[in-house]
C-alpha cells in the first residue's frame, strides 16, 4: 500500500467514527471522544485528528498545498529508549 491509499483508508474510517462522536488519533491510533482530540475538518469531512496526549508532545505544522493539506509533526523531546542506568 502506498501513502495515498493508507491516508484515504484512514479518512474513510475516521469519518465513520466521527459520525459516532469518536476519532482515531492519526499518530497513536487511540480512539478519543471528539472533545478529547484536535481535529481538522474541510468541507464537512474530517482530514486529520490527533489526541491530546500526542498533541502535547509534538509540534504540528498544517500547511495548505496545491494537492491538499500537508500535516507534519515533530516530537518536542527525544525518545528515551532505555533507562537502565548503566553507562556505556
């Protein structure tokens, strides 16, 4: 599957969930109530949704383009892979 197919599948699923008052976070896939997520809608169709937990830890840039809307997210802090305390 290419990125376009995946995005279209997410959008179809997200629209079905939104009609029931729920959205799936685009980053962690967790389901949240509409009130618990940041959402981007265009012409009555949900384009993007991110839960509060993910939105707190990421800087999100939404840019209109000729092809549609480009959304990029960047973590605010590095990811800690191990906290074993042992030094290298």
